[in-house]
C-alpha cells in the first residue's frame, strides 16, 4: 500500500512542477478528495448509502471537490486545485488530469445507455479548467479538452477539443490516424519535396496571373490620351 501511495505521489509530481517534495503533495485537496472517495465508494458498493453520502459531504466540505460515491475512478487521478464535480455514473481511467472548476455532469437521463448519465474518460485524458463534459459520452484515450470547452459528443482518441460547443482543432483525428501529416497540417501532397518544389512554382504562376489581371484592369480604366494636334489647336485659339 505504501508503494502504491509513493507511485501516486510521483505521478502527480510528474504532472505538476510546483511541489518541491512529496510532503507538499500530501496537502493537495485533490489527493484528499480521491482518498476519501475510495472510502465512500467502498461504502456505496456495500449499499451503505447514507454513510457513503456522509463521507462524500465531509470530503466536499474539506476540499471543495464533489465526487459522487458511485463514480468509478482508476489509478493516479490528479485533480488540480479543486472545485470539481463528478457525477454518479462517471467512469475515469488511469492517469487522468483534471484542472479546477470542471464538471463531469449529466444531461437528459433518458439519453444514451439506460442509467448511464455521465461521461467516461479513458486513460491519460486531460481536462482544462472550466471544462464541462456532459452526458453519457466517451472521451478517448490521450484526448485533451481545452479550458471552458463544453463537450456533449464523443471525443476521438488523441483529439483536442476547444470552444463552445467544443470542436476539434486543426486536423480531424480520423484523418490524422490514417496518414502522416507534416507539421500536423494538411497539404496537397502527403509529404511535399524539400524546398516546396512544384508547389512553389504553382504559387508563382498564380501570382503572375493575378498581376496580369490587375494590369489589364488598370489599363482598361485609365483615361485615353488626347491627340497631339488637338492640344496645339486649343492653345492657338486661346
């Protein structure tokens, strides 16, 4: 048991540069919330619901973190700072990181799998501060949810979700998983030649065409010059 605690403290230290020692981590509210939840969850599974709720309320009073006794939590959950709410049917995998003011909440109880109202987080997920993950959805392994994002649909493995309503950034993970994408950005060719090659020539051709079109427009709109004889006759009459 002592070895498991040391491993848990080291996993938090690996994700948080602030603590100078393991002793500091022992004061983290997230660590106490998870520890008290283990007790509450054991009582909940033993159908001692009142005692489980009592431990839950004591934990919330001490830490500012509300984890329902029925929630299932894997190894090495790191809740940084607190003020987080985790619903009854939420399931959390291993090595998940949750920052402050996050909600793993429910939507309509009639949605999804009967009885399942809260999200499932797979291993190594990171939820940014203020993120709201709602409903019986699944957040894939290694996925990232940005600060204040609202997620109501399944998140593919490795995706990064931002915004309200949350959307994936840059390249959809389904595309990323199929082929290699240089610099994480889609391009015309799977991997363009060194120096740009044909793509540079194509762009230079487009620029030349645009220059020719601009020159033609300027020439069409310019006033026509008067004949030389007309100007001299005007001076003679004056």
